[in-house]
């Protein structure tokens, strides 16, 4: 099937199948999988113009609600964390989208940027796994209770309990990190969840089973904003392909929605260490591929 905005031809079943396979595993770590769809579209499909970022964010809009629904239904959504992450990433994603169109419209400039982003994410996760910082549990206890209870939400701190232990992080620190990540995510077309999730786990020491719902919800909200912003910017850059390829994004999104629902449902049966190893190896492998391409 031909997708006119992306200017590519691909069998109709390929986008949802690829998105499903990626999102089942990525959603366990609070990541939509959009960060993996970017290299797939660039390398396998030959799609690299600025509308790729907008298409990827439309994928998030379609795919994420299935996973978020499971986290809310099971009482595993940390709402103060969600609100803080969204408040930081929303303005950041607008600046990132503008940067993508103005400074990185060409794939030769965008690919090194993608490699740097993925290397940074993967290195943070890999370091956390090797040194087991902050003593986070790596095994799921028998018959665990995965619900969270919010204890404090103020301008100073966010505190909640999980499996009998209090978890706490600075509200200002989360907001500032989310603002910077939002700019990167807006340019990359990922909403920022794939960068925020590793930071929340490795830097702020929060359990991976508690941050997934918040990062997915934050990614959803920023992706909605990003898609709208790309649409607003499109008339000002008539020489570039800026608006999403709606059909391609929908095909990816339908597969991703089913994958995220399944991944969110299965997450509590998978250990935190296994989730982080899986994400770090996928991210680092993809980043090294782009470093190799840049050097070649």
C-alpha cells in the first residue's frame, strides 16, 4: 500500500505488526515504543522527513490509551507524578518540534541526533543495572500488591507507598527534567517517555513498576500537543513535509494499542531487572547502529 505523505510503499499488515511487537515489551517499562519506530521507519521504510516526528506522535495518541487504561484500572497510576511530568514536557515538546523543522529537517542531521539521544538513554539504564544503584528490588515478591497510595503532593515533594515502602522524589527536579526531555522528545517525535522512564528509575530511584503508567500518560498528553503543533507549523514551511501521515500513524497506532494493553497487563509478572535489561539492550543496539551509519 502506498502512503502519500511518507512517500513509501509497504504492505498494510507490516506497520501494525511491527508496532505490536515493539509495544508489548516497551510498555512494560513505561515507554510507548515510538523511539524504536523512528529507526524502523528511517532504515527499513526510508521515511525520514520532518513529518516522521509528527506521524510518530500520532502513533502515541492512538496506541497509548490501551496501556494507560490497564494501569488506571489496576490502581497503579501515580497521578502526582503524571501531572508533574506532563507540566514539564508540554512546553518542552513545542520547542522541540520547532527545532526539528528549522534545524534538523535533513536525515543527515537528524540521524546523529537520534544516536546521541539513544546512547544517553541506554547508558543510563545500563549503568543502573551494573551497579544496582539505590538498592531497588530486582525480583517480584510472591503475591505482590502493585497498587500505589499517594501520601504527599506538594511543590516540594511527591511521596507515595508501594509494596509497604515509601517512595519519594523532588517535584521541582521532576519538572525541570521533564522540560528538557520534552524538547528532545518533541524533536525526536517520541513524547519523551522513553527518556523520562530511565531517568525516574536510575536517577530518582523509583521502582519501574510504579512509573510506567505516569510516563505513558505524560507521553500521551505531550503527543497530542505535538501533533497539533506540527499541524499549526505546517503552513509556515510549505517546502517541507511537516503534517503527519495520518494513515501510517493509524496503522502503527492500532498495533501499538493492542501491544500496550497486553504489555501493561503482563508487566507485574516480569521482574524489574528483566524489564530494564530488555530496554537498555534494545536502545543501545539501535544507537550503535546509527553511530555506525554516521561513521560510514
